[in-house]
């Protein structure tokens, strides 16, 4: 199996996982990943269980592509995120229920839990509303993602981006969980928040969180 085919299959499996994880329904969401001189992106309107590698659209940075399969209608913000942010290699967009509900309120998700640091900072911003698929929306998303790996889109849904498809998908799940927690707190009033300093401490700790390569483990042992 070629590297390109493997990446296409990984993208398809992630699309199916969005629905099995309960963060998406039908074909409302979409996924892209950096590849070559452009990106691979899920197609528009094809049920995830019917997707085959040849349905994944290879798109160039200028928005052009070959073949008769059309890319997701949201390709502009996928393209613009990956083109503007070399630190990000994959973008996951979902209409997860709680995150979308917060986006309808036009609210940012504040630092109610330290896990918000997974998105890169002390908040998950909400980009202002613009019609789906538009350049106006793509521009608003880029602004909301400054210094972040995730954002909401007003009256729309959530974007999570990361170094890999798996990490972007995991971040989308985290955003949904944070949104649910926030909504559960709101009936009792605005919840208390962690300070920017406290979130900065979490961000620093996240640098050595999880499985580490052996050289990193050796350095940690030497420092302890």
C-alpha cells in the first residue's frame, strides 16, 4: 500500500470515527490532512461508510483539484488553516452537539478545566458567523485560531487542528467535553476560571505529558 493510499484510508477511518464517537452525524463534518504540495480532504455528500480511497480529494493550495469528485464545501478554511499554520497537519470539523450549542450562544469556552490547554491557550474562541464554505468564514476562523489549535464557529460547529489526524480527532472530542461541562455549569451562573498563569503552567507540563521517546525519558530521569 502506498503512503498516499494509507493516508487516504486513515482519513476515511477518522471520518467514520467522528460518528461512532458521537461528535458528528451523517456527513456534516469533514477532515483534511497536509499532503505533498497541498492537502487531502473528504468529499462532499458521500456517506462515510461508502467512502473509498479514490473518493478522497487531492487539492492544491490554489483550490484546484483533478477528477469528478467534489471536495467538502468547507475546503476554504481547511486549505487556509493548513497553508497558514505549518505547525498543523490535519483539520477536523464537526457539528458536535454541545460545542455547537455554545457556538449558537456566540460564546468562547473559558478556562473552566485545565484540559482547555490542549487547544493551545486559556480559551477556545468563537469565530463570528459567516455562511458555510465562504472565504469570509475561512478568514474569521484563521483569526480565532491565532495561538490556538481549536475554535468554535458561531451557529455552526467546531474546528480542531493538530499535528496528525489522530491528534486532531482527539482534540475535537476534548472540545466537545469542555463545551458540555461549560453548559452544565451555566445554569448556576458563570463558572470560576483558571487564571492565564495556571493555564501557562499546564501548557508547560503538557510538553512532557504522555509517552516519551527514550532520549526524552533519559533527560527526565537525569533532571529528577
